[in-house]
């Protein structure tokens, strides 16, 4: 059986993967692209975070969608009303529930599927190897889930397939980070479940005393406190919170044409709530205070924290995100690359010694751009518009 050869294989169907496919076709419309994702539903934003308030202004979601000619073609050809017309009715200078952005991502995904030089494979890129001048990719496919006749002809009907490509681009995203805590007594709750208000409501009992421990001061931690406070004052009156805090809250700050702590500070609804209710000078008089106790916690993994953690019935860690376990195994000449890294300025994937891998790139939250602000602060740029801006700068060099 012949194996189909593509100009690029893109792993990941979230915001970065969608932007990558669009950018490839924007700069080189004739490229043939293999696109691999388990379900093509728009990534974690769509599957996990639809109910979360964004820390991004609506206009930046719109800028993402209008940044590339293939996306503009999709918008023009999609019957109205659609995700973009709905978003246009929102306040463009405020955040929104992420379901608006998720619907937009799904609309763009559907449009990319219809392009004749994009083959979508429903499954996972399990491993890739570069034995010669091409990448050889092994796929674990969902049974019967191949989007085009060309793809089906290329790999047959097996749920394990292979394809070859000149370029490898990995956008497999991230998942919530967890620490090994010094106790297993409290029940561990998944952060993703807790960020969905309906899932959280169904998850927690209403007929017994419960104390939820929240570890972290991130945007996710504040959203979680907001969700739990809503439950405590409505359907779950026996709910209390213990908030484990390592550092002071930080906020993004509008400067003259740029944003200080753009990628690390609180924004939008979470910032408003934190200022009004969670700062030391506001918490003592806040209606949140009867439901929340603040605990100084330099290191949640320290055994000294065990007594405090065990005062909780449940624990949620909101301390950041790490590369997803859907990341494929990467090899060159049959030898697995150890310590896979990336160049945060060009997107090139690197081995453990920092040497670039041939025609291999990464984007999105797993491989973000490193940026330096006017005050010298260095951050990783994470966000849909930031991914797009980065890709528009780097993809032209990827397709040279």
C-alpha cells in the first residue's frame, strides 16, 4: 500500500492547530496538509472551558478569525447568523464566556475541512520518525473516522495508519498541572470539571458539609472561587472554601500601547472579582468572607502543609498547565528524542541538547513564543490572538 506524502502534518485541532493549518494555506495555498485530532471540536476551549469567562477581549477573538485569507473565505461563505455575527453583537472591549470563541473555532474547523488540500484524520499522532528526508507518522485512528476519500485511499480501513510529510507541526496543547501532595485524604477534583459550573454543581453533594481546598492564584483559581461562591450562596449552602495562596495576586495593567503582565496577570471578570473580594483589604468586608478562609502556602507539596490540607474534604489544584500527554513520541533515524524542547523565537523543535530537528515545529500553549516587555519582563505568550500573531511571523520561514 502506498503511503500518502503531504507537505505538512499538523497534530492538534485546538486554537493553535486551527491557526497553523490556516497560516500554512495563507502563505502557501497549494500546500497539501494532513491534520490529525481525536475529534476536531476546537480543543480544550470547546470541550472543557465553554462556561469560563475569558481573560481576552472579544475583539481579539475577532482579530484571530480575520487574520488569514482562508479564514476570511470561510467567514464569507458561512450562512448568517453564525458564530462571527453573534460575536459581533458583544462588547468588543470586554471578555466573554468562552463558548463564543469555541463556536468560532468550530466554524473555522468546518470550513478548513471543506478545502480540497486538507485531509482530516480523526485520531492521534502516536509517533513520528525522520529516517530520511521526510517525516514518517504513525496514527492511531478512531474507527471509521477519516474525513476524505484521499485519506481513506492512503491508509486503508485500519485503525492504525501511516503517512509521510515534509514538515511536522505539533500543536497538541496542555492539561492542568498537578503536584504530589503530602496527603491523599481529601478527594481530588479535576480542575477542568470545576471550571464548568454545571459539572461542578452536579459533582458536589448538597446534603453534607464540604470544604473545598483551592491551590493557586491563577486566572483558573479565581474562576473556581467565583464558581464555588455561587454554589455556596445558592444550591450548596454547606460548602466552604480554603484558599491556599503562595504569592500575592497580580494583575495585567494597560500601559502606553502595551500590557504589563499580559500573560501572567489577572484580567477581565476574574480581575474584577479578585480586586473586589479577595485582596486583604477587601476580603474582610466581602460577602465572600464567611465562605472562604485564606491559608498561607509557600509550597503545597511540603509535608508541613499536610494538617492544613487535611482540613479539606476535596482539593483542586489550579497552578498552571503542562504539555498534554497526547504529545507524539518523536524520533530521528529511529532514535527517540529525549528532552524535547523548542526555540521560543522560531518555533523549531529541538533535542535535549538544543539542536534543531529537521523541519519540525511547535506552536500553541505547549510551545509558546517567548516575549520581552518594555520593562524587561519575560513571559510566554499564551492566548488565541498571540498564537496567531506568532504563527504569522514564523510560518513563512517554515514553508520556505
